[in-house]
C-alpha cells in the first residue's frame, strides 16, 4: 500500500495557530518534508516532536521530488510543510502534489493559516472577489503582463513582497494602477503586527522615509467598474454605428447579434441601435 502525502499548514507567526490535526500528523507521520529544516526544527522543538525531517525546496525539487515519490510508493507517510502557511502557495509544494497525482499517490490536506487570506481579511478591503498574484515575476516581460492587467482589474489583488523590494513594487503598482487604495501588512499574528492603509502614493512616501521590516502582504483595491464602463462607452461613441457594427459582423456575428453587442457596448437598448441604423 502506498503512503499518503499530507499538505500541512503551519503557523504564519503565532505558534498557537497550529491545528490539533497538524500536530497529530507531524507526530505520527514517518517523515516531514520541510522547505527549511532549520526553520521547521524550531516548530518541532516547541511542540516536542521528534519525527525525522528531510529538505524539499525550490532548489532541490527536481531531484528530491522523485525521491519522495518513491518513499511514498513504498508506504511512507510524508507531511509536507513550508516555512509558514499553506504548502503549495508560492512554494514548490504544488509540484510535489502534482507528481503524486501523476503517480497515483494519495494526497490530502490539513488546512490552517495562509498569509494571503489572513491579510485580505485583516485589511478590510473588498473580499467577495479577489486575485492572488503572490510575488511579482522576476522576468521583465512576465512582470509587465501582470502589471498591465491591473489597470482594468476590478477584483482586489493580493501580492507578497520582501522588505528590500517593497518600495520598488509600490512604485510599479502606482505606475500601473494609479493612486488606488492599498494596504501593506507585515508581521501577521506576531507582536509587531501592522496594517497600514492609504493610497499607494502615501504608502510609497512613508516607506521611503521608514525602512520596511518583515515580510509584507500588499492588498490592492480593484479598479472602479463604473469608471471603466464609462471609459468603454466613451471610446465606442467615438466611432460611427456602421463601423461599430462591422467590428462584430466581420467576426461572423449575425446583424441581430451584432446590434445586441453594440447596444451593450454603448450602454443603450438594442431598439435604440436599430432605430438609428434604419434612419
């Protein structure tokens, strides 16, 4: 019988946030795969857990992944932990889970703290619809694509950032999204937990004067949907109705469907479009 991979969430700050289930799994599994064994040993020592550990991180995942799969296939139960929070969120845990599914190895999760969701709730920003971006890509082209999408992104967006890059990232967000409201949150659940909410320009000015410390979560307000909609309507009204219709008929839409789409674009009824076209 194959062993099981347990994706175990660990505290993002306060050690009391660990769940009873995760504690039990860390004590009873055969092996713990940790992002940084030096970090995880502090957690294990705190709760008097002596389960053997091995490292599994972004730099060894290609070689270590198959090794862990073989261990699982031989019947070893493995608990996967990241330094803090949920494995698989901005770390290589997702790769190991994928390998398990490809190899028919059982995977389950012991949920708990996640910095992204915790920060979102803590920020007071709209949380009904949100996007998690994590760290901005290092590749310039990929980063440009992410930033370009922000201009019209109506959902709240969540970013992770290191302290030494915070001001650069805020400057890039300001350039891409304008002076929207945002929240910079650090040291979540710890003694010096801080939530600083303000327009991006004010946050940028503050952190240029005050050295950022600790790992940050940035919560960015979404674009105003009504403003975006009006911009679209204003843009379409700059072209003639005939040219507007051709945009859709050239794509293969029937005249009726084209009129319906033109009416939607311009924020009017299909009857109004029909009447103007037949004048």
